[in-house]
């Protein structure tokens, strides 16, 4: 089994059943390819139905046309300083976390995008604690296309009128997938991930994902866990494996964890696999074993961020030395 193809962060070459939304968004942003100012867009709809995938797909396509892509997640970069610092890092201009004023960061950002055309994705835009960065983007002298993403269709209402007026985004609504559409999407991934499998297992996973809000990430998580179970039992992926792992999942918890990105998700997966034995040192070892890329210091930073987001709880264990037990929570 090639697990990377079941990772929600994996970006496939095609996005089934999102051609309409993608085509509309592409046309609104297309002026970037000729150095003109595009129309900003706001993607909204329930979790796990392709909004982020479409935005990242567009970034990849525009980068082929020499448009610079920047992706920011408001869950992890909530302030204006954090957003600008991360944008500069992606532009290969790292800045210290402290010691730089907002005015200096804005100046650095504008200097580094001078002469560029930029598509700037702000995922979980409603999680930003400060919105002035949106006004900064709208006032850039170079062409910038801003893609804002939220599960909340009314997220734009919370913005300052000045910001809304400057951005003037066009709404693109993402509706839930049907069971058949989910099956098509999951099938594309399973073909890449497994050599042998029972195709009926995909239909079962699609029906279960549909029950959990048409969340593709839930379906991928089921198939990943089912695949691991089948491998452990030295069997091909089948219906019984999918049903078995679904019974063990709490849909509320799974939905919350579905909002995680990249390495944070790997940390949570490691904690869940270890269960009652999830001490910090054991989790780090498991994290590396299942594909985590960070060194121990970086891993500790991920754990700290997950605790701050109230997605992981740490309990001090009795005895000599500082040992902590990590638990996933809703």
C-alpha cells in the first residue's frame, strides 16, 4: 500500500466533480497570466468537499504560467505579522519571528513581490484574528489574486467594510458530493494506493463518508486505516476492513481532525495509533515511523500548537523525569 496517495494533502492530477468550480475560479483569476489585476474569489462550503484542493490545484496551474503562489492557513498564521512572515518565508525571504514591525514586514513583502504576479490563498480566512492583512493585499501595486476559503458562507460579513470594498470577492459555493461522486474520487486514490482490493469496499467507504457530511477526508482516513488493518492481516482491502475501522471512529472527532494540515495530522495519527501508550517519546518515534519529517525540536513545536488548538491534551506522568502522556481530544 502506498499511503501517500490516501493523504488528504496529496494533490492529484485531476479533481473529479469540481470542474465547474475550478473553471469559474480560473477565469476570474486568468488576468494574472497577462499581468493584469484579477477578480478576487471566496470559496465556501462544508469541510472536506474540495475547496482547499481546488485552490492548491489553481496555484499549481498558475505557477506554470509564471504566477507566484502563496498558501496561508489562518488556523496557524492568525495575525498580520504571522501571515506576512509566512508569506515571506515562502518567497525564500525568511524573517525572525520577533523584532520586526508590521510596517517593515509590509515593506519587505512588497519589495519581494515587485515585478511578480501573485495568487495568494488564505485558507480558513475566518480564523484570522486580524484582518488588516487583507487590506494590505488589496492595495498592492502588483497584480494579486486573493483566494479566500471558509466553511462559513457568511465569513465575509465579519470583515471591515473597507476590506470588503477593496477586495470585492466573487462567491463560489461548493455543494456536498453525492455518494457516486465520492466513490469516483476515492476510486482514483485507491487505484494509486493499492495493487489489489475489493472495489465494493470503495462504495462502502463512500456511503460512510456521505453520512459524515460528504467529507472526502473522512473517506480517505477510513481507507487508510482499513488498508493498514488489511496489511496487518495479510489480506487485500475489503468491506470488512472498512466497516471495522468506521465503528472505531468518532465522527465529531474525525471531522475536527480533518481540518489539520500536513505534519500536524501525522502527529495526531501517531497519538491515535499508540492509544494509552502515547508518551511524548513514543509518539515522536511513531511520528517518524509513519512519515513525519520534523526533527524532535520541530515535533515538540507541532505538539505545542496542537495543545494550543485544544486538539491534543498533555498529562504529566508520575515518577522521575519529565514524562507526558498525549491524548487526542475533540
